[in-house]
């Protein structure tokens, strides 16, 4: 039996970790990134383009920013066919996931809407993944021997991303409140008091509070795109995303401070 070949498009924090973990699990991995800065296992083949990375792959994992996901799909379309699986893992609106599926439909590729349901660094490829779309069950079968935490929700593109973005309203909203409250506590020289108030609501300790703050700062740009997707999803249903836009503004402030 030929070794499973997975192409990873986008070798940033998440993509590079997935690549390194997969080769350790015995998977053949190729990938490409226009600005490769992460350290990769020597077994990962770094292609010269997205197209080259996908040419002989069984499964394609698109882990780029949502802003380029449609362009990437068009770029690799010529080498896709009905024997391949295309897993769109970017945090995009359900409408964008549907649009990418439409772009790729003529190739016959099995499309999967994948939502990454937790931060990647702690668990890497074993981060919980929620999937939907016509290729979701096929993807699970192909990866079953790797024992990943992959759940199939439905055959409908957009179901997984909808749940991801609804979750983002909660988690990113809490993170923004914590960031602003701790900043205010420092200014008023009452940081300890503010942290006690936060702990009374979320439990945990200072380490948990610091993780919320550090995560917001470190991943500000990616989370900005995430909250843009949230706003679009809510607006498509006639909901004014007041708080989600405020979270976006808070992330913009944090990004500009770096």
C-alpha cells in the first residue's frame, strides 16, 4: 500500500505543526508557503508552489489566511480530481466555504469544510477538528488510522464553519473583555482587584487570564480575520454584530502595539 500523501498549503504556525506531526506519524507530506519562517522536519518536502505541492497528493489541507483561500483554490484547481480530498481549514464565513466548494466542483474533488476547534500549538495535529461537507466522511476514513480527534457533523458545507464562528463570538469576546479589564486595572493601580473579579466569573487563576491576554496579542492578525468572518455571518442573518466589531477593534489595537 502506498504511503498516504498530504499536501499542506500554508506552513505558518498551524500548518507547520501539522506537517511536522504528520511526518512523525508516517505520512508523506509536501507543502508550500510564500513566506516560510517556521522550522520544518527534514522529511517535509517544500514545493515551489501550491500547485506543485498538490500535484500527487491524496489529501490537500488548505491552512492559509481566509483572505487568500479563494485564490489558492483557483491556483490548484488544474491538478484536482475525483480521487483527491480538499479540506478547507481556514477560519472563513460559511458563505466563503460554499464559494470555495463551488470553485472546485468542476474537478470532482471531495470538498470538506474543516473547523479547527482549539488553539493548535498545544496538541498539533491532535487538535479537535469539526468537519462537514460531501467529503467529510471520506476524509475521516482516510485518516482513521492516525487516531485524530476528527468529528463529522454533516454533508453540508458551512455547518462546521458556522459552529466555529459562533464559538468565536464567545471565546474571542471573553478574551477582549479580559484584555481591556486588565489594562484598566493597571492604569488604576488595581490590577489585583480586577483579576479577582475575572476569576470570580471564569474560575481558574492568573495563568488562565494571562493565556487569554497572550493569545490575543500573539494571534491578533489571524483573529481579526476570524472576527471579520463572524461579522459577515451575522450580518447575512440580519444581526448587527456590535460586540464582534468591538472585538475586532480591540485586536487591531493589540496588533498595532506589537
